C-alpha cells in the first residue's frame, strides 16, 4: 500500500495511492497509516480520490486508523468516488466521518 503525506499549517493530508482498500490490503493500510499519522497535526485528511473500491475490511481499516490517532485528533475524508461514498453512506459511516468532495474543500473547512 502506498501512502503519501503533505502537511499544512493545521492538517496532515494522507493520500492513498491505490485503487482498492480491501481485505488483502487492510492490515498493511492500518500499519502504514499508523506510521504516517503517529505524530503531526491534530487533524488528518484522508484523500481517497484514487480509491475506486472499498470493502468491509477496508472500511474497518479506516475506522481503526481513525481510532489509533488518539484522543483530541480527528480524521476527515475527502475525494470519495461515488462507489466509495455509497459504502460510507450505506453503513452510516458518514455520521462518524466528515466527508468532503475535494481535499481543497476539506482544507478550507
């Protein structure tokens, strides 16, 4: 799993450079997210614009990544493709995460 990060004054943007987050990648995703977010700003923006498919394992991995941020830190999601956004809405995870159409909108929120 390839992740890249960019820091702003108030956020760390983590971009997923893969088109799937599924059972085969979930553990690696969680481990990589821990490494990318164990320090830094209190807000993490997860850029999912390159992700076309997510299954329940991938969804669980994103929730686990949010929980491992610790108290006082938060994760927002940006750039969800229609298929991925549908998974978040059907599972009501859109009530857990703030969803933004673009990274730019998330940065300005």
